[in-house]
C-alpha cells in the first residue's frame, strides 16, 4: 500500500487528510471506508470509519494491523465497485482526488522524532578521506546518527527555502524507515515487525555551516535543521521485495547526477531500530534516515545546486520525490560577538 498525506481547501480552512494511491488514483481512505460501511448498511458509518481508519497518519499507524487490514479491504471494495469514478460523499465530500486539487504534504508531516544515520560505508570512507583521516574503527561498532528537526518536514513538490546564512546548499538522497508501533529494547531479530513502511528522504544541508559545527565536534544543527524532504508516499513493507537492493538516482534539472543502490548500506534498518530502542522507547511515526551513498550528495560530487534548481530523487519501488530550491533572501552570515556579556558578568 502507498499511503500519503495531502491538504485540501475547505470552507473552514485547509484540511489535512490521509490518502492511498492505487492504480494512479488518489483516495481519501477515511471517506472511502465510510462509503464501504454505508454500502454494508453499518450503523454510524462515519464513527466506525473514524475508529478503524483515522484521517491522520499517526493515529492510523497507532491502530496497527487492524487499520491496515481495514484500509486494504476498502481499496479492494473501491477497485471492485468503482473502477472508473466514485460518487461524492453524503455531504458532497470528494472521495477521489486528483493531483491538481491537492497539496502534497510529507506522508508523516509531524513525526514524533527524526534520527538520521551515517549507514553507507563508502560515503563514510570518502568523508574521512576529505579530512585526510582514516575512518575510525568506532564507526563499525554501532550505527551512528544525529537527531534532526522533526518540525521542518517538507513534502513532494514543496519549495525548500534557501537559508540566508549558507552559500553551500546541498541535498542527500536517503531512504527513510517509518516506525509503526511502540517498542523498547527491541532485538535485531524482532525489529522488522516495527517497520510501517519506507519513503524517500532528502536530507538538505548547509555544508559551510555544517563544516563549522563538525569541526567543533558537535552537531550537525543549523547545518541541517532548516529542512528535510520526505515523500511522495509511505510504502508498506509488503510492496518492497528487498529493501536492501533498491536502485537509487539523483537528477538535477533533468540531468542525472548520480546512481546508487540501497545494498551499499553497512547497517540495516533492523540494526538501527534495535540500537535506538535500547533503554529508549520508539513510537509510531518516528523516522529513521539511512544516510546517503557515495556520490548521493553534491558534497561527494563537488557539484552544487543553485536557487530555483529542481531536485528529483528516485528510489526503486518508492517513487520520485521532487523539490525545488527556493530563492535566498538577503544573505546574512551567522556571526556573534567573540565573547558574550552576561548579566552576571556585569
């Protein structure tokens, strides 16, 4: 199943809805489930639909297998009974939507957390080489990650703002794993049961700022926290034959810049999940990024995107995530006094 979150206008303002993509058609899962229950003569069909297939992704994931089963049954009902066109709801609501009348949001627009890993060995080796260092043996001891800003998540076709403090705007093609249920102290063997699905992730970066942060052995922070792209949809594991063998590619303004494969990851998502969950609870909607492969970012290629450039990331089975780089406002460096004067110093 391909799940997506989209926004539509309404008399009371924009509404966020949970949808599914099936045979190039977009369906509002909650309203479609109500339609199914109405056809089955269920009492309180809307209340039942809200309980089983909530119109919001986190609530949907929290329902677990029951929600997934109900959603699959609904999609089967639509395919069988409405192969061409679906009638509007009882109050005129649109159950089927076209791309032209929705705004794509990230499939999980407000994740509880974002953790981004450094899982591709070739990318890690190249990063060390640029610093004239050997990759630390500690890198092989456990998967390393940083915690990103889970409140700046951008969806498919969104314009990504260019931070006014950077002169080195970059992208990273990654795969995101989305957590489907709450857990703690999870074994590697059981970790796969906690995966709700996969999506393409673009880890946008201000490389000049990130470099300063990493030199000080902290971060990344302002070098990353301004934006993360996610989308276009969340693909459930049953649709991905082998998440460890997916072709990946980056195109800028229609020109292919690089190609890679998810099989280059040293650390599996199962290992990442197990590692994160030790003495710590993970929750439905949590996002784990894979990190990029070597040449999956402009830094590795020594090529840099410019304002108004189009960035298209493609992963086999996960679709294409398209974003446009915004135009920077008046550039302003992050500069502060060499020593701040505090009240207690006066």
